[in-house]
């Protein structure tokens, strides 16, 4: 079984289409999406419609819930809040209802899929530090938990002795007895200094996770953001991956 694991499209149709082009060459069996279909970018409805056609698993992100009033967006930074308010007005009734019905976590084939963290996912916390790993590993029972939210790819491991570590290696072979929390980065707004769309492929048969990158038409995505009247900062940042 070969999984494609995507997160944080954020209404960036150009990045999403570039990733789908890559996936068509990878022999993918299942597609999982880890939340934040919308927010920041100018094509929320188009991204939702496309994702519904191709994804086997979809979980909700904070921007998805924020756009439909299921989470409080007042604490978002000004640009993010402006984008959520714009998105809320743009969403079709069908897509508003769809986002309202998406759950926070899904489990399939000894894998957990969640947007933020397995520990209290509704709090939308970020997982950056070793100090937070123990409570998060204790919060799920599967071998692997895939996450997004931070837009920064990283692999956290807990070995069979209970020791935790982190790695930004692009390809990781899962060790027997090890458990993993894997952040697959962001399709539509990477923040690791690389503007190319990020996504993951997990080959369950070979027990190998690979982080993939895909260039896309950033200029067109930027023009759409500006034309929509969204904050210019949102257009500028996708060109630098921050």
C-alpha cells in the first residue's frame, strides 16, 4: 500500500495541481489530507472540489473550521484573519457544509491522521520541541501519526527503548519497534525556506517515508491573491517559503 499524504493546501490551486501531477507518476493507492484546504489562497472552492474527488481521508484544520465558525479565528494574525473572513464569504453552500462535517482525526491501517497534534487536536497546538513529544506519543496507539499545521516537514521518532529524536532527512526507513510522528509540510504555503510544494509518500510495504517537493507556478498564485483583494503579504511569502 502506497499512501500520498498532503497537508495545508490553503486555497493554492497551482501548488495543488502540481502535486497531483507528481502523484500521477508515483503509483499511489490512497490519498490522505491533513487539513487546511482553505485560508491564505484565492481558490478555496476549487481546491475543496478537487480534493473531494481524489482523497480517501480528509481531516479538518484550524482554517477549515475557522472559515465555517467552528473555531475562533479572532486569535489569527491579521493577514490570516482577513483571509478567513474572505474565504467564509466565498465558500459555496455545499463546501461550507462539507467543511462543517469533517472530523479532527482519522485512523486507518495502524496510521493516525490529524492536522495539529495527536494530543488535544482541537487546541491547534504546534509540535516543534522534544519536550512535547512524550505526551503526544502517549496520545495515540498507532505506529505512525501524520500531522501538518506548522508547514515545516520533520520526522519525530520514539524508539523501542522509549528514546525520542527528530530528523529532517528526506527519506526515512521506519525501524522495527519504532513509533513516528511525521509532519509532511505544506502544499500551498511552505515555511521551511523552500517555496516548492511539499508532500509525503509512505510506502507501507517497504516501511519507507519520503518527503517530496514540486515546483509550481507561484506567479499565477500570487496574481490571484492580489486580484482577490487579499493581503499582499500572503502573495509575497509563498515566493520565499516563509
